[in-house]
């Protein structure tokens, strides 16, 4: 009890992982109770060793506080490890405990030197990412190679600082490993300003991802617009795409000349260029055959879907003219930054890509990242960062896109063997595939409000640290509890502030301040981007193809012509068809009267007086016709037969010109009087 003594209480209960400490607040004073706080570390003296414990619960004995009287309270702690004296005389921290505290053991405030030993990873390649919450004078450090080797995850609700934490960690990772190449799948377009000159931004305007890089299932996701594919149409694609690829390579269609090895080496999944025109020509060829009547509806339906996809301006990044040539080297070099030219980060903005294609694009990128790491022999270290990862790998296996799930799961399970790392960022860990989360050896848990999400994180933490997340729902913004391979023990820390110029930000309200106001915003450009008509229109491809689809082969002089792109190829087909079968000249039109086009411009529009005179002349001509058989059906169903002249003896009503015309008008059908 002397001055400078760090006594805080004594152990009154203990088991294998937890202990209970009793303390006294003398005369109702709070000087002693202010030393205790949930989430802080204390130490318990056991001989020469000092056991490190984490406070996770506090309560008084009587559930009340009495002024001017002693109040006894109890503190529940979790045992984390011990600081011991090594044989060479140095003090070191170990996660194991050799001697458990005895009853009456003294609990006291932890020393700053012990706190530094607790969070010391024992490795040289560590980087400071913030400060310890318990002691702001100590840096919070992590071992970056351990974090990247076995993947990492950042979880937290919206607005707690996940994107800022990602920016900070990626900057440290790039500084730690010069060979690292980072690919960020950015669904909100918020990381464009986070890396400055270190990053290349790829959006829908600068993206060239050829359709032939997609595997069959990924291409089917695009063609069928996210709906379940029709099995018969999938079989057609599986058969015809290899033929289109061989046609692009110039392989002869003669079965005797085609080698078996070459035929089997090209499949629908092989990343070999081919032309959509060749695929459509093969579909037309099957439609024109005499056999296979049952499959023709599927052929026509598939053709319509393909034409709809290539004519959609939103898919220009897949079907543009410069995606026909073999540009796989340029595409990989640009997206995955090989060699990089001092820009190791690629921010892949997915916000402008159609929602039904996002899964396919993510699948292609993750699959190619793994294959680059696999076939480079460790020469390239890849890090794929998936923002909003629960979109791609949801917990429900019935949701999501299967190829994307498989590509990300392959990186999670096998990527560390080939230098491919995975970074998972999500605000709903409860909706994330638990297999993916279990493969992340380092987790930064920020504030989570949902009980199910908290339970998921508790299940991911080792049993000896389960009490660490008991206060995860109330930590502040920018704070996190880090645990896993990159840290020695679970660590409550606060991330360092990122420079204002490197803060990730989207175009939200109150975030981006520009000179644009509602008075001078160009509404036409906004509408053009909404309609996706800012890119070049490729609808001419369809008309060119339709005009040339009747020509099955090229005449002499067109076989060896070089084709720069899809439009050049179609223009050649159209020129060949025109040279072989010139279009017939249209015959002279049949003459017609202007009044045959009612309502058309320039049509004859008679006045009411002229219409009345026309009807009068018609009725007069009917009266001057010879008598006809009243029982004979008139050839005109709307014209009544003319009554015969009265015979001698019948009373004849005096005829009046006006009344007879009126009577005749009343007898006319209404349909003949209505102006059409």
C-alpha cells in the first residue's frame, strides 16, 4: 500500500482460462476503480513470472454503491500468457502459461515494457499501422508477410473506417514487398484517389476485356443475362465455340487433314481468340441443315441472345473491335501490372459494369490472378482485394455465381502455395461463406452491430481469446481488434490517420466537393451514361452480318485478306456477297391515288360539301340502275337491293328530291359514312 505500489486487487477464483479478481473501493472513492477498464491488460505476479490477463467484465458484490463506505467489486479476466525470464536472463512473452495464479495472487497494472513484449511479434519485418488503445505511446505493429501469406479480412459495419484501413494496410504491404501486385475489385469506385501515382484506374471507358478470355460458364452468364442457361443452348455453344476458335486460327475444316491432337487441344474454355461472326455463321449453318429439326428453335433463340449481347453498348468492353485480335499479353500486362512501371496497384471499378456481368468479370480476374501466380513460379506475388466480398461468395450456396465462388475459394485454399493472397472486406460476415473466412488467418474486427455477425467473428477467434470480442459492438470508429498470424496476441488498436489526399471516397453527398452545381451540370452527359450510349455503336455489325449471312464462302480474291477486326471481316463478307450476287433493282411502284393514304402528308382531304356531293351522286346512280331481283343477294353486303318500280294499282307516294336523299342516307350503314 506504499506510494508507487501498483496493487489493484487479489485473485479469488481461477480456472484453466479465466480468473476472478477482488478489489475494494475504500470509503466510496473511485481512485481504485478508475484503474480498471474493459479491454485493458493487467498482470498477475506468480513468482518470477507475470501472467498477462485481459479484463472483459466487472461488477460489485452487492450490485450497489454505498457512499462513504467500502465497496467490494469483482473483475473477470481472461488469461493470455506470461512474461518469463529466459535462461540468458532476458524477459520474453509466451502465449502459454507454466504456473497458474494462486488464490491471493496480486493483480497490478501492467508495465509499459511488458506491454511492448506482449505485442512484439518477435520478427524483424514488422510495420506500424496505428497505436495501442491502452497506451497511445506504443505502436501497434503487424507482420505483413504473415498477413499476406495466409490471407486477411477486415470486417465492420458501414462508416467505421474499413476503406481507410484497407488503404493503410495496402500501402504498408507495397512497401514491404516490391514484387507485390495488388488488384482491387472496387464496386463503389472509391479507391481511385487512395493510391495516387501508385495505381492504374480501369473503368468501363478504359476497359478491354475480350470475350474470348471468358470460359464457357462465364460467357453464358453474359449471354443469358444472369438467368439460368438453357442446357440445349449450352451444348450448342460447347460444340461450336471450339470450331470458331479453329476457324480463327486458319485450321482447315477437312476432317482428314485435321490432326487429332490439335482438335482436342482447343476447347470452349481455352483462352484463344475467335470471331462472333464465325460463331453466328456456324449457327446459321446448323439452322440451314435438313436434319436436326428439334434443335432449330434452340439455335434461333441462342442466335437472338448473342446478337442482343453484342449490340448492347454496355458490353462494349467485351465486344469492341480491338478485342478480336490476340491481345492476351497486353490485357494481362495492363490489368495485373507486369512489369508495372512503378504502378503496382490496379483499381478495377465495377460500378459502371452491368450487374449481370459483374460476377463474370470478377470470376475472370480472380481466375487469371491465380493462374499467373501458378505459372510464374513465384516470380509475381498477387494480392486480390475483394470489397463487399459477400456479393461474390455468399453463405448460401444457392446464391451467387458458381465460377466466381470457385475462383475465390481456390485462391483462399491454395493461393499461399503460389504467392497469391486474398483480402476480404465485408460489412456482413454472417452472409459470407464461412469456408472463405476460415482461410483468413488475420482478421481486423471493427465495430459490428449485428448479433449474428458478432457470433461469426467469435467463432473464428481461438477459444483462448473468445472474450476479446465481448465489447466489439461498442468500439469507436477507426478502432479494431486484430488477431491471427500477423499479431502475437489479440490487440485492440486504433489505425493511424491517412492523409486527406489518400482518403478513399466515393461520389456521395458531402464527400466530393467540386465546382459543379445543379445549375451547370451537363444533364445530357448524365443521360448518355445512363443509357450507355457514350461508346461507339456496334449495331452496324448486325446489319453487315445479315447482309452477308447468305454467302457461305468467299469468292476468289478474298481468302487471304488480312482482317484487322470484326467489322473489317464483316465488311469483306458484305463486299464479297455484293460482288457475287448484285442486289436486284427495285421495280417501278404501282400507281396509286393520293386518297389511298388517309392521314398521310399530302393525302387528298375532301371538304364536307365534296363528301356530301359524292354520296349524292352514288345514291343517284343507284336509283338509275335497272330493276333487279329483290331476292338476289347483292354483291356488296353493305348495299341494299333496289326496290322494283310499283305496278299499276299501287299507290305511289309523291317523290320529293330532298326527302328521298334523306331517306337513303338514313338507310346507309353508319360505317360507310364515318371518315376513316
